[in-house]
């Protein structure tokens, strides 16, 4: 029999189970990081660059949507490539990620690319919103020139908003982390960045996607009714307003709905982990907790 009281024994077992779980989770995340990162970076970068190439050598370059998708591919490629620096340091190939200047730049690029990608997805979602619900204004509003101007403005905005990261990040011998002197300011910036990079764009994307889906459903329903009326010998009426959207535009709309929905699907868990990690930081939990390891290594924030 154990000398410990039953209540203390239960607490001791629970602590042991949590410790074993933490060790297993840490090992799993480490293995995932070491093997998944290079595969994701190489395949993702190749796929993105091929997409940009196709967009610019084909007639797709004449569509405003292609401008947003090309910019999104470039932004995602920048994010993927900056993952190699901490990975190479973890593999002890080079310590460039722990070097002054490089540490700040790589962290800065991760913030800028994440923020920019979110707003680019929101930008072409807004364009599809206009094309579906206000088709008479599509040719005037959804132009290549306007798309390029929006891309430039979003890129400049993301670069300026994330400038504080260059001050907050600091390298050490085996790490690139937040400078403790600016810990309070970094925590406040984290909240602002979370709002700008996750909460606002994801909320808008979800809202507009729902609205677009409803609009597409109404268009398809009305077209089916018109086809049944035509087959019954009634006079065909020319669709007006939202019904005038061509079939090719419907195809593009469905494709971009998939792109933006996938973006929300894969970024929502990152948003949840980030909030949990921030809560753990407020409670003073060390960065060795598995949740925080996920936050640093996979979300890269």
C-alpha cells in the first residue's frame, strides 16, 4: 500500500499522466516539424511558382482575379521560404536564424506574409461579392488596374503595420525570441496583429462567402425555373440584375469560394491555438508547453 493518501495519490497519478502526455506531444510536434517543414516548403513553393507562371503566360492575366491569386501565391511562397531558416537551425546546418539582423528579418517576413495573405483573400472575396450581387458594376469595379492598386496598397500596409516586430525580436545563442524589455508592448501588438491578421479578415470572408453562396443559389434556382418555363412553351425572358451573370463567372465564383473557404478552414485552428498560447503566456506558462511549441513552430508567430 502507498503511504500517500488517496487524494494525493490521485493528484500524483494525474500529474504523471500529464507529464507523459506533454513529453509525447512534444516529441510528436518535434518530429512533425523536422520532417513536414521541408516537404511543405519545397512542394508548396513549386506549386505557387507554377501557378504564377500559368497566370502570366495565359489569357488569365487579363482577369483581375488572377492578379490577386498571383499575389497570394507570392506571399505564401515568401512565408514558406522563411520557414527554412529556423528549420536549418533546428537541424544544426546553420545558425543564421539566431544571428542578429536575420532573426528580425525572418520573423518580420512571417508576420507580413501572414497578414498580407489574409487580406488578399478578403480582397478577391469582396470582388466576387460585387460580381455576384452587383453584376452591372462588375466591369467598372473589377478591373486589372484596380486589382494591382489594391495589391500594392495591401502590401505597403502589411509592411508598415508589422514594423514593430523588427524591434521586438532579438536573437540569442540558440533562439530568436521576444526582447524581454518590450514584452508588454509585444503582448499588445500581438492582440492588434491577431485582430488584423485573423479576426477581421476571417470574419469578413466567412460573412461574404455565406452571402455569395446564397446569391449563387438564388441564381441557379431562378435559371432552373426559367428552363422549366421555356420547356413548357412559355416565352423566354431575358434575365436582369443578378441573373445576368455569365456561366464562366459562376465557375470562377465557385473556384474562389473554395479557395477562400479552404483558407478559413486551415487558418481557424491557427487562430484558436494562437489565442490559447496567448492565454498561457498571460498565466506564465513556459514555452515548453506543447501548445506553445505548436504556436512557435507551426504558426510561426
